[in-house]
């Protein structure tokens, strides 16, 4: 393929109200090609920077209102970054383009002014193509309107197409075969963007050359009487708006920081409701780092007297865990048999409920250290209240732990059995006598989704006393 690109010279200064076709027409008629020919021929593509289109359409404003202009031209913020020269805003424009500052530009315009993108670049391309086809007497002619954009994961900027008429903007290769006979299933080439980038090589930013002509791609250029090649015709997919990826196909709809912030926000809103009791786990080991992160969250619970009364024991080794659970089981059987007079069958049914602590990949035992933190009182009433005060703090820490585990994709079940045999727990694990057990938390990756949570009515649990 022989591809030629020539910049158009002698373009006058474009101001609001300028007839753009008339302004660039003489330059197009006099453009000289390497083979000695002059002017346009069928199949040529005229590439025009959006700046002069915007100027002709009066899309010029006072630079003082730049941020307000960006706000008006934007429909959503994709990302923001603080830089040495200020804050860069990556936004989606009303056209669907994702670009810095909504395309609002202060370059190549009079001091104190800014230029906005054309209101409807595809319509601008249609209007210009119709006028050029008539004036130049060329029926097969394409027009692209371009602007400069950055690209995710790539340094530097390049020109892309934001308005098109008469040019097939996307070339679908799917279903065709490569030279080895392999069927192409994914390839759709953005022809219009490739032409825009190529044309920019002949019209450098500071050269004052806003128009170029590309020759050699007549296959992708239609007759001017064929309205299917423009955005508002029977085949709108051929306008530049077809280059905008739809929201449901956009895997990177927002910047990383913005996505993380949104995730945190949603997580804060939903974390408590998402947490469920999970009693069946896979065999996959639980990373200790995730448990440490969850315990760190537990340590943010409120506590009396600016104290830090919480303690945690992580049991992953089966020998230590089994020794503790065996001792707890023996005490439980003794209590059920001697104190409750349960039958052997009933005892076994109840003992089976504790197997989740044996089967879970890891368990964490929360405690309260009351000796170093709780205040002492000479009367029974206040001493009991002080203990209850710390137990509430312990419950808050356990809840923080459970929610944090859930937020990290882990399932958990809080089992209160250690609270019924505190001496055994302290003895087996060789813990201080003032550590009060607060149950045990079984942790692992869920092997199945728990059943739907039963919905409770707030009115049944919330009272509003009148006096």
C-alpha cells in the first residue's frame, strides 16, 4: 500500500463565523504531491484539527472560567492527579471521550482565551465534507476531525479522531484468516485513529499546520452521496462516536485511586451487612497476613479509660489446637452429663456443633486482659458494671474482627465455648490468669454461600420512649 500524507499550507487565521470549507479550500486545491500532481483526487481523506473547527463554530471562552468550562463539558470524573503545575482532571465529555480537562485547551489561541471541543464533531465533519465535496467537485472524499489525547499505560500523546464522515472508522477483521489459516476472532482496527496519528506527523503541534490530506486509503472512503458513512445516517456505527467504548465493555472505567476510594466507600456501607456466619470451609490455607490485618482492625474498637484490653491468640498448629479442643470437649461432656443430665445421644449432637473449630484452617481466640486496665471498686455493683464495660469493648473488638475478615473474602464463625471453660483455656495455652476468653473465631475460605439472612424489622427492636 502506498500511503502519502501532505500538510496543507496557507491556512488563514480562523475566527468565529469563518466559513471553514472556504478558508481551507484554496490550500487543498494547491496541495502538491510527490508525483507532481496538485489538489485532491477521489479517495483522499482531509484531516482537520478540532481547534480550527471549534474556532469557526465560536467555541471560545474566557480563560478565567476554565475550571467551570471543564465542569460543563464533563459528565463524570474518571481520575484526578496532583502535579507540579496543578491538578490534572481526566474526565468523560458529553461526547463520550475520556480525556484530560474535557479537551478544554489554552494553546494556539489568543492570550486569555480557551477553546472547547466542537459541540457535535461528527456533524461538523458532515458539514465540512458536504461543502468540500461540492466546492472541490470530489464525490469520494473523507473528513476526519482530530484532537490530542493521552493513553492508559503509555507515555506521550497522539492524535485521535473525534469526528468523522465519509470514512469507515473501524475495520472488522473478525472471521477472516491470517496467512497461516488461523481465524481472527478479536481484531477490530481503529482505522480513523490510525489516520489521525499518521496525519499529525505531517502537522506538528507548533507548526501552525491544522490540515493534512492522506492519500492511499480509498478502500475506506465512501462516495459523498452515501449517507451511511456519517454519524446520523442509516449506519451510525461509522461515525467517530463508534470509537467510544460502551460502559458495559469498559474494563477500566475509572482511575485506580478513584476505584479504590469507591470500593472503600461501598465497603464501609456494606461491610456489616455482608458479614455472615460461615461454618463450612475449603481446605485452602488462610494467609497469616490477612488474619493480622483483621486483628489490626479489631484493635480499633472503643475501650474504657483509654485502655487497650484486647488480646488474641492465633491457632494454626493442629497439635496445640487439638489439645485445647479435646480438653474443652471433655469439660463440656461432663457438664452436659452431670449438670444437665443429657442422654449420650443428645450429648453427642451438641458436641458435634464444636467440630467447626477443628475443621477450620485457622482459629483466633479473643481475650480481655482485665488486670492491667479495669478499675477496682469496693462495692459489688460498680465492680460488676466495670467488668460489663470491658466486655462490651471486647464484643466490639470481636465484631471488628469478623467484619474485617469478611471484607477480605474470608468466612468466619464466632463460637462462645471458651467462655464456659476459661480456666481450661488459660491452662492449656499457658496464659495469664486474668485473661478473660471471649469465645473462638473459626476462619477459612467459605466452601458454599450461607443461606439468606432473615430480615428483621427495626421497629421490633428500636424503641423511642416519650419521657
